[in-house]
């Protein structure tokens, strides 16, 4: 005789697997690596510092 299987659990596992594959595709399409995010953040901070350095002081 075969093994007893809980169909609800099998359905949930299949749904998780499908969702995970969709998420992987979206992450590859739209996601950025940690290094890319940090590089963009560093560039933005540098640009802000340079812009602040060019401001005139008014009283």
C-alpha cells in the first residue's frame, strides 16, 4: 500500500513552489544586488555633500 498523503499540505507546497518561482523571476528582472544598492547610496550621498558645499550662506 502507498503512503498516506495529506492533500491540503501537498496543495500548499505546490502553491509555495509556484510563488517562489515567480518571485525568483521578478527578482532577477527587477532586483539589484546589495553592492549595487550601496554604490547608488554612496553616489547620492556624495552628490548631496557636493551640492551642500556649493551653497551660499545668507543672513
